[in-house]
């Protein structure tokens, strides 16, 4: 019997596949293919997440990339190699996005029992990101 894993909401459910007989060749082949398929899917997803900002940056000039990130609320730290003007530079990487969040107490009236209703609300205090340029 083959152990099948499926996702149900936020949990992984494992169950036995009763269609496969003992020693069934097709069940063994499916079991061997499943981990490699899952690994390939995970690797593709990770590559898309890590390379996505850099790939988008290559389609833009360095100034457009920096302006886009600043308009998104980031403080942009520029690392550059070489001394050419920024128009002649190439974006080689966009990395290390960091968000600093503070919790602020908000008075929200009174509870049913008459006590003060105070909530903690997360507030983003700063966002930074690094852009690497090759200006050689």
C-alpha cells in the first residue's frame, strides 16, 4: 500500500491508498516520482521568490529601480562597484528587505465590564532594502 500525503487547509493529511496491491509496480513508481516532483516544484518557487526582484530590476534603469522601491516606502541603500555615472550602471541585485514594526497602544473606549479597552496595533516604523550596482 502507498502512503498518500495531501494538504487539507493548514494541515497535512496522510492516508493509505487501497487501490495498490502488495508489490504493485505502478504504486512503487508513483511513490518514487512524487518526492522528485515536489522537490522540483519547491526549487522553482524558491528561485522565483529570490530572483524575482532582481529580474524586475534588470528591465529597468538603476534610477527607475531605486525610485520604484522608494515609492513603495523603502529606504534604499545603494552598494556600487566602480565610478561611472549612474546612467551607465547595471543593477546586479536587490536584497535584504527589512521591515521594523513597533506596537502602539490604542485606547478604544470601554469593555462591557467597564474597564479600559486598549489594543496593541502593529505600526511599520521603517523599511529598508539594498540595491547593488555595477558601474565599472
